[in-house]
C-alpha cells in the first residue's frame, strides 16, 4: 500500500527519477528467478551508500520493510518484497571501486555484476572465483547475500570463502565496516555471519573480495557412462581418490537425449549419464589429474572418455552442460528445480530413490547437477496448468528434499532458503536452533524490517511449497533461470 | 555447608560427583594468569553442558570452557572465573565418512587423535597448530590459532561445515550441517572461531577433510635481509605454483628452531642456517609436480638474491615444520616475559610491519623473533630476558606501536600471548573499531547473562 508521505521522502532522497510506485512499473520487480511472487510498494535506485542509509532511517522511522535486490536472478525469492515495502535495487551502485592485483583484492559496490569483475581483472591473470549460472547478470551484492555457489566452487569455495570485508548499513541507518582487506580480522567473524544471511541482518553497501589467480592449465574431460550408477560411483571414487576436480558435473541419460535432439553436440544419445570434469592448476598437476580422472572413470565402466585438446573443444564440451537446462525447458511446459545436498557416498542410492519417487508420482525427473559436491538439482517436468499434476509435483519435491535430509544432507546447497524453503527449515533445524538464529537477527534487525518473512518458518504463506505461483511466472524467467547454477541458457 | 559446597554439589548432581571438584590441586591446570577457578566440572555430553550453563547463568557463575587447557593464556584475564568447564571426557569421533571427505567429532577429541585416524585413510585436517598432540579440537577452533597449511587449504572458516553448541544461557543449538555445501540458515558456527569461549560451549564440530597428496617436498632459501625473503615470497605468490605452506622466519627464529632441531655439537643436522632470514616452502603432488616446484623455486630464489638454498632431507623437513608449528610454545619458553603478537596486514605491507617490529625491538631493548605466513599473517615475539616492571612498560609501548602500525596498514593485531602484568595495562586488540559494538550485540545474543569467559575477548566482551 502506498503511503504518499513515504513516497515523497523517498523521492527527496534519491530523486524523482529513481523511484517507482506505479503498479505497472512495479510489476517486473514482483519476480526473481524463483517461482515466488512478492510485490513491493516502492522501488528505489540509490546512487550511493549515503542514500541507502537515508532510506534505512526512513524505513526505521515509519516501520516500512526494506528488501535489497541486485539483478533479481535469485532462485528462492530472497530479493522479493514478501511483505511489501521498499525494494532497494542496487543497479546504480555498480562501480568497481578499487583493484589491487598485488594483494589480489577488489573493493566493489553491491551492484557490480559478477562476470564484469572477472573480466576487469582477467588481464592481470585473476578472476572472482564464485561462478553461479547467473554470473552474466547477477551482482556481487546478491551473491554475497545468498552465499552463491556454482560449478567451480567445488575446488574454489563458495562466495563466503571469497569475501574479506563488508560495509553494511544497519536498519537504523548506521554504516559499519566489518572484516577488512587483510585476512584474520580480529573479533567475531561478522562477514561470515553476514554472507548468506539473505538480507535479513543488514544491507550490504560495499564488498572487499579476494581475487583468485587463473590456473595455468585447465583440462576438461567428458566421461560417458552406460548407467547413472556408473557415473555416481565414479564421483564417489574420485572423491575418495584424493583428486579434487575444479568442477564435476553430471547430466543423466534422459536429459542427454533431449539436449542432443536440440543442440546436436555429438553426444551419445543412448548414454546413461555424462560426467563433465574440469581439473586445473600448474601444468604438471592438471595433466596428471586428467590422466587419473580418466583412469578412474574407465575403471568404473566409462564407455568413453573424451579429453578436450584446446579451449574451443573445452567450450564445446561445456556447451552440453550449459544448454541442458534450456533444452529440458523446451520439452515441458514447466520445470520445478530442487536444490538439495547429500553426502557424496550416498549419490548412487539417493539418485535411484529420487527416480523411484518420481515414478511413483508419475514424473520423469531430470538430473543435471554439481555431482562433485553432492549438490543435486532434480528437475520435475510438469504441466502446472493441471492442478492434479501440480499437487503431485509439490509432493514429489517435498519427498526428495526429505530424502536429502534423511541421508544426512541439506535442504539447499546454493539457492538459499528465502521464501521458497522457510517452511522446510524445521526438517534440518530444531526450534532452539532457529530461535538462536532469530536472536542474532533480532540483535541487528530488532523491528524485523529487513527482508521480513524470509528464512524462518511462519512467513505469511503457509502450507506447502508455493508451486501455484509457478504458472503465473513469466515462462522465460521460470525456465531460463530456474535453478541451475553452472550455465546460463542463451 | 558453604555456598561453594552447595554449588559443587549441584554440579556433581549434573555430571557425577567424581567429575566435579573444588580441590586446588585439580583446579591448578585451569588457572588463568594466576587466577584459579572455584570449581571444575567435566561433563560427558551436551545435555550436561546445558544443565551446567543454566545453573551457572541462574547463579551468575562465570564459566571458562577448556579442552586440554593449552591456550587458556590467550586473551585478556577473565574478570570473573568460577567454573572451569572441561570437555576432555567428550572425545569421540562421532562419524567419519572417508568416501565423502567429512568427519564429525566431539569438542574434547584430541586433534592429534583425529589426525591419526584420518591418516589411516591418507586424509588430513589442515590444522597443524601449536600443541597439536594435546590440544582438543574444540579449543583449537575456539582459540582461532592457524596453521601454515592455510596457504593452500584456507583457515577453519573454509572447512568447518557445522557446529553444535550450548549458549551461555544453556540452550542447545546448531548451525550448518554435515555436507560440504550448504546455505540453510545463518552460519552461526563461524562466530565461534576464535571466540575464546565467550559465546558458549562448542560440543560437536563437522569438518571437510582433505586427501594427503601423493608425494610432498620442501624447499628452503636463506637471505641476508628481509627484503630478499619478501621478494621470493612475492615471486612465488605470483607464479603458477600453489605451495601448501610458505613462510618467512626471522634470523632469531631460525636460530631458535635450529637449536631445537639439532644438538649444539651437530648444528648442520638442522638443515637451517644459524643467522639468516629463511623462506620455507612445502608442497605436494606427483613427482613431476615436485620437480617443477624445486626447479622454479631455485630459479626464483636466485633471482631474489638468496645466499643459499636447499632441499631439506625428509627428517629435517619434518622437524622443521614441527618447529614452525610449535613456534609460539617455543617462544614462550624462551623468555619469562615472552609477548607474541599476531598481526595481519596486506602481503605487500609485510616488509613495513617487519621494520616497525624491529624498530620497536631496538628502541625498547627487546629481542625480536618473527614468523610470517605468505597469506599476510605474522607472529611477532618480543622476548625480554627478564620480566619486571620495566620490561612490562616497554612491552606495552612496543605492543601499542605495533597495533597502530597494523591498523594504519589496513590490518589487525592481537597480543595473543603475554604475561598477566602486561594484560592488565595494555589493550590486547588495539584501539576500538566501529564493529566492536556489533560484536557486543552478538555476545548478548548468545550469552545474555554474561557468564561465558567474561572480559576475556575483544572490547571487554
């Protein structure tokens, strides 16, 4: 609901041109990459951290919620205004403030696009290691808020491993620097708390990140298997062998056939599963590991192991992975993507059980995922216009997540809890676990005005996963960005 | 019955009479800066810890958690100290999944035992830290000590997946999980790293483990001055090489480690020169990888002006890295007033930090020894030959100047180990920063009655 007084104040802070409040203007900010919806009352585009602080003071004084938003590519509704209020879009705060190649650091504003930072430092032989599928558009502020992952986080770590310091704005408008440029900031690890807190503790207005040297050599292998079991057993064997690939992605047989029929990449359409593996490092190390990976794959009954000979062949191999999701999106009206994690030793039996769950509910489940760290992305293909199917899809999804937890895993590996999984949190956490997290949130965000209705169960919606919103989501967004970090459909 | 007797009896009801005590003899190992707790409790599980902490919170009894007690001297002297809560009975490896490279242990498990168990599967936890064979895993994490292996594997925050803990008001909770990738909920466990027992008691920890490399090797280069050593470090950091450890030892530290590693009648056995700046590198991989490391490091050392270099023989290499690992305990034994400051700066500022430390040493007549890690962390020790009112004053000045220098270089400093008299008169973490107020909020959330190690941490927390 629009309060004219709030609107006037916002216009005073950021200028009239940088506030949206008309219904049709707000519409595109109701969505992100997830299937959720949340409509803000105002969308503002601050130019600097002082304006962010002023907006926070206004919010605090008037009791209006604030939600931060980067590019809106999130996959759990983290950036949606679940309870209305002010959506702060950081797209104007998109400057790289400094790059220090000697110490391998960069200081950026939250609206800097992930890939743009990597491009800016490529000539110095560096990159920003977290590589979510959305990296061409997602922002580092959003990556930090959600603790984003990606295929190469297997060896390089997720966003939190690359954030050294932050400047944050608290709900009362106070700005504080936490962490720093040097390692081992003294005191409690506040950046460790902030990264991944999904905008519920403070607003991030500046980020100091580590830059990582590009490896001397990258070798990409594609291993082709007759069955999914052989592929998952290869992953388990790789994990215990002592090789840490830079990335280890799996595509199952059902998906391969669909991908091949769309992109004709020369994939063996009758294969049971593919593993796409990057190894990197000093030349001798990468070459040695590539040979060892191929050997382990063959020992686990790989039909064929292709090794890319150069960068263009590597790109061709990654194309299958990158286009897989888009291809699946074309054969089904809707796709519902999950993001569970399991111990890697449980990959073979868990994937079998997921297929069984799907069969029981009458769904074919596509699996394209980060096998190396046990981060599953089972995709349920359905026609959500059919309410019966939709109901069964929700049940299927819930069963899969419960299975991940049962085998010792987690309800989300990289997409976040947001408003998609708040009700699933009790699967993992007891009431006292959640109470402790709330105590910390309340210490920083006492009035609950920062991103209300997220992470913790008891948000406004109730019942089950909000798949009903799925059919209302614009199809390109729902399918195109719907949940597979590791590639962005073209 | 006295108040104390009643309290000890109450604790006995929770943990069993044999596992609590008020006898001075049994309390002695848990004294901090000469202050002994009034009682001791040794719980066997998290439930008992919750009961103890509820009792202590209700009676405002101050609690300091301890494992083996090897690092109780770290941090400020607690303002109050009633109960030593000792976790050594909680020493089990709860779950170990070698195929998934994950392990879950109780807080009181000895780090050395855990490492030995991992070694059976050719795996490791990159925590070669001081007091390795005695220290508990919980104490290691809570004290925030680091390992030379951080150069390759990162620090605890990079491989600690989850923690179970009890808050200062006796609530059992957890964060994170047991899988290597997980973004469900807040990473509360990260707050416990280096928290010096001020938030609660860690009861269980889940880690990623790592495979032991196929083979490993080392390289040593010596320099007549710090700038050559720093230049070699810079060259290695900017090369494609990824050593597992990369450190600089000041001449006095080299000398100390050489004396320790080899008897006086056979000094050559240590493999270390006696008075030189030394760069020590260690690396793992295949034979082909190791050859490349050695060749390139020799070339880079030559270009940086090394006066000598060597490939330490296996025994020498092992002894050297054990010495580096145990540097802090060795330094403490060296001097009655040993003051070890842990400072972190940008790697490019390390030379300036060395200079400031040396100038402080010269000005205040304090022998200096330094160990720096390539990541940008240095242990700077002032080692007065005696400990008295005069040395304490000079140490306080040196510590303050070093803290200012670190802060000016966008870095951090912490007087991690020093005599009790120095703690009483110098701020161990330098000047107040803007984020300390937020840390007080964190503290208040976990320990509303302020019973956990009160006053031991940053900003009087």
